[in-house]
C-alpha cells in the first residue's frame, strides 16, 4: 500500500467513525442518557464539532512549527478512539448526559488532529494537488457512505455499537499512521510567523467560504436530512443509513477523477458550476413527491457535490507554500467544522419554525449564493495560479 492510500485510509477511518453515529443518532443519544429528541442529538454533534473549530488550526500550527506530522496524526486518532470507548461506558457509571457531552468535546479535540493533518500529509505528496485532494475527497465520501449504511445496521442491533466500531477504526488508524514517512517540509517555523503568513493571504478566504457552505450542507443532511427521510417516508434507522449512502457513494467515487481533471482544466468550472448544480439538486430533494424520487435525487446530489469538495481543498494547496500547509488546512477545517455546526443548527431551527421544505430551500440557496458571490474571486485565483505555473 503506497503512502497516498495509507493516508486516504486514515481519512476514511475518521469519517466512518463519525458517520456511524448519524443514522441511529436518536437511539444512541437515548441510550447514553439524553432525551432522544432532535435537540439532544444536536448538542451531541455540536459538542464534537465545537472542539473541531477550536483545535483544527492548533494542530496545524503545531505540526508546521515542529516540522512533524506523523506522530501527531497517530496521537489524534488514538485519543479519539479512547474518547469513543469512554463515552460508551458512561451509562454504566451513572454520570449523566453532561459527561457524555464533555467527553465528546475531548474526543473532538483529538480526532480533528488525525483528520486535518492526514489531509495535510496528502498535500505534502507529489503528483498534483487536485489528484491528492481527490484522494482525500474520495476517502471522505467512501467513509461517509460506508459509515451511513453500516452505522444504521449497527444501531439497529445495539444503540452503542456505532461507538464500539468507531473506537476500533480510530485505533487502527493510529497504528497505520506510524507506518507512513513524515514529509513535512523544512525544520518548522515559529508560531507567530506561521499565523502572520496565513493572515497575509486573504485569498484563502475563498476556498474557506466554499468549505464552510459545503460542510453546512453535510451537517444539514446528517441531522435534518435523516429526520426528514425518517419522518416523511416512515423509514427506520437502517434504511435512513442506506439513503445517506445513496448520496455518499457517488460523492466518493467521482472525487478522485474530478480532482485529477481540475489539475488539467483548472478549478473554476468544478467549483463554481458544481456549486450551482449542487444547490439546485438539494432543493429538488425537498420537492420530491415520494421516497423513490427523493432517493434517486440523492444520487444526483452526490455527483454534483463531488465536483466541489476536492477542488476547493486543492485551491488551498494552490494558494499557500508547502511550509504553511498544516495551518492553512487547519483553517480550512475550522471553517468546515463551523459549517457542520451551522448545518445542524440551520436545519434544525428552520425545520422547527417553518418545516422541512423551507430548510432545503435555505441550504440549497446558500450553496447557490456562494457560487454567484465568489465566482470572480475563484476565477482570479485560478488565473493567477496559471500565470505562476507558466512562469
């Protein structure tokens, strides 16, 4: 197994461990002492992603400053595995749901290190930024696809089984990380120098903004989308997991090829046009007259989403030099985690106040809006990058 595949396997493991929990979230939260309603599930997810927001850049800064990534990836994955085990043991201790949320924060602080830095290690490889980020995107999509399908099955057997499975995968990821050579460039830079250099690159805000909205849609489908399918069409956790898989499988399969294609044709069309199509198809899911149509549209949503994810990550790699990739990707994951949080909250609040279809319109509309507003900036970045490459 080459290094690209090993790193992709780590990214995949982190995503599987997360998504295991989504299809049967209500049942898992209830087993852990929560109320089992959408609000308790929201806090369960928000606790982890709040830690992602706080810690993603910190891991990147540390890795760039030390000039090391491999041991940090292993530490992050091992800490995440331990937190999953600890969460599963809370019902036996009688400590209550507040302890679960605290452990979710601790676990999130570790897990984001494994995720963000393994993606950064992919950025460090040769072979084309689009291709490397396509590998990361494929791992993300396949992880989410398998996690959604298997997670629903596990939750049907035992509401705590997704936690056990997640812990095992993260432990394996920690061991795998230690077999990968560390290619972090240079001997590291001081913390203040790193932060100052990224601060002086406002063009990073463009891929960050796209990453924020794209992850918002993922958060929306993970919580509100699952609730929509279960309530509207009367399906169980296992079927809800399969339905999410209809999105994530094409989302995963297409990304590597889209990333490689963007190395040849540029990022503009995949990012901007892909975002527009993605927004339209999200709204279409909320209009579906029956389950079969909605499920088929989820496949289309996955294909459209696959054009956006790897190319926005590749834009980050295009903008920064190798010595600043850790903190730059950490920043991307901060915005992405904020997007997931927003997706949970926007979906839940809009659905509670106005219903499911307005929630689909709000989220799809945001995807369309970012494509229109940022299209000139994306063209400017890709044009400047082309000139730089030519020189």
